[in-house]
C-alpha cells in the first residue's frame, strides 16, 4: 500500500508542500532551462526534451525529494509509457477532471489558479507540466485495476456514487503543521532525552498554526514545516494513530531521524468534495484488494510496458 498511497499523496500532500516551498525556496530552473528543447530520450517515438527534464527536476525539488536529471528523466520515461497505455485503453480522466483537481489544490492553499500558475512558472515547473502529472496519477490506477480486476477499477466517481446510493462519501480533512525539535546526529545520544522533554513541554504552549513560526523562534533549533490539507485516507501510517487520538490542537510527540516532532492541527472538519470521495473509494478498493498486491500489479504492468517499448536515451 505504501507506493500507492505515496502516489496519491504526491498529488495532494506532496503538492501542498510544493506550493509552500515555492514561496520560500529559490527557483531550481529559470526561463533558460525551461526553454531548452534538446531531445534527451525517445519513448516509442515520443520525445522527452531537456525542457521537460528541467521542469520535472524543478518539480522534484519543490516536493523536497531527491532531484537529479537522471531521476527526472526516468520518471518522465515511465509516465510516457503510462500515458500511452492510458490512451490505448481509453481510460484517461477528462480535461475538466484535471482542471477541477488543479483548482481544488489552489483553493485548498488559499490561492486562485492564476496565483498557482505564477508560482509554478516562477519555479520553472509550469502549470501544464503539473496538470500532465495530475492526469497520469488520476488515470493510471484505473488502467491497473481494469487489467487485474482489483475492485471497481475504472469506474467514474458518478458510477461509484450510484452504487453507494447516490451519496458522496465523506471523510475528515485536516490542515497540518509539523513542529520539529532538531537533534543533530552527532549529539543524538547526549541530548535526545532533553529534547523530548522540551517538545512535550512546548505542546501546552503551542499557539496555533498562524503564530507557530514566532513561537518556534523563541526556542533553540526548532523548525516549522507546513503540510497543508491532508485527507484521512492520505494520513501517513506513522502519524495516523497520533492524529486520530489527538486532544486539542497538537498530537503526541515522536522520535524521528530529524529529532523529536509533533503535528499542529490547524483545522479539522468533515468534507465530501470530489477529491475526498475519490480518496475514500480508493482506500476502500485498496482494503478489498490488498495494497501490496495493487502496488505489485502496477509495477508489473509498467515493467511489461517497458520491456516491449523502444526507449532511446540521448
């Protein structure tokens, strides 16, 4: 289930981080990189240009994941294979579906689509690249499910709603913030216990998300990371129990490789918009079929496409 859930978080949680990072991080690729048009790979006759690779590398950096041109190129090769198969099977989501998802993402981050367009352009990613990514992430599970028979795959939201009595399922929407008491690795054994005590003591003084950065500045080596909107089916497994048990506006603390952390819960409410419904249905499908099987089938399908493809790296 890990790979599938991380794929869904890439469109929701990961891209929320993308937007906040874009506001504070220097652009990875400027106009010159985006304008580059040299061909770096050809997949079954479809060219991947150096501009495409630069945009994906910038996108990866904004998601705060490892970003190299080789990683970016390989992602684009895989997506080209998926996109071709999606088209062949006629299972692509509509342009309206993608635009609606893009608009929801902008709204969930308190932006207009024009403001989101500007952020992506300044970061060297561009709205078209992001929308193409969204389209593949929304469409590929349909193809995999239709191929391997995992639950009601390939069905539209409307069809699944009809099967559920015409009602959109609801889920809990969280807006989250991560509070990190940093513990350097070389001093971990010496100060971890002290940092745990400091983190626990700070929870009762946590002022809420709006003033968290001012709050963090009053303490030593404490950082704040905005996570934005996260739906209940997307909650990371290592945080989920703490979030669900939380009393007040913070979770309990956890020791992580970075130090000692807890989450601030900025807002919590029940929602039943289209994205929430898709997440609930998807979680139900994973529960019925088994996440590991689903991930395995996705990778098996991609490996099969890759083995039959003509891929030329330049």
